C-alpha cells in the first residue's frame, strides 16, 4: 500500500497484529508507549467494550501526532454465554476459560481505532467461533505448550488449539486473530 509519505504507527505489542499489518504491505513502526488503564465504564454495552478500549489506547498515546502520522490501536474481546473473557491470569484461569469454550460457540469482537492529527475513526467487527468438545488433556497440552496468557479467551486460532478444536467460523479469521485486515485496509485508504 502506498502511504503517500504518511508514517504509520502501530501502538500494539501483539506479534499477531504486527504480522497482519505487515501482510497488508504497509510500512509501519511499533510504538507501545501509552498511559492507559484498560478499564471501561460499568454500564458499557458488552459489544462496545473493544471500541471503548481501542479509543482509550489511542487517546492515551504518549504524545501528540505529527501531521504526517497515522496511529493504529486495537482491542479484542471474547464473549461466551454473556461472560467477557479477557486474558487469563493463570494456568487455572486459562483452563476455566477453555473449558467454558469447549463444545460451544462464542463471539470474538475486535475494534480498531485509526487516528491522525485531525480525524479519528473506530471500526468494529464480530466473528463467531465454534469449538468442538475439548478433553482436559487437550486443554492442558495447549496451555502448557503455547502459554496463551497474552490472548483474550486464552487461545489463538492460529495455534494448535485452533487446528484441532475449531469446527467452524462465521466471519473473518483475521478478526478472530485480533485485527480485521479487510476493514483496516479500507479505512487506512481514507486517511492516506
């Protein structure tokens, strides 16, 4: 993608987001310095939480943007049976999350905020993931081998658990990975 001299900044430490943005043939730099607690008002509708957090990450960027800079922030949430599933805090917590996802479908909602010195745009995308029933051995093998403590819902679709456990998806695979590339590409073109 020709950025026409604009400098793209990805404010995310996620290796998956870096990989996916690079896959759009966009030159960018990573800058993860921000001053944000990932909190949201208690009355926030569940489906809006990723958007609120993505906007907060953008607003909390550590400095003002220059005229030729575009900032990208993102947040992903896993929602199963009304339960918001963030990143697991421990092995037991990861087990509980994966046990809840086992044999069920759940939503993955990813929001992305794109901002320059004048405009801000936030987009959100939802996908539905269907897991087969998982055995305890499968769950513990995944947790102990892949250590999914930096992933919402305690799993990465692109890892072993996705290979063996996901029956079907509805929506974008990349939204489930945490970065809806098709929407990011369209929106970035408006900023360039």
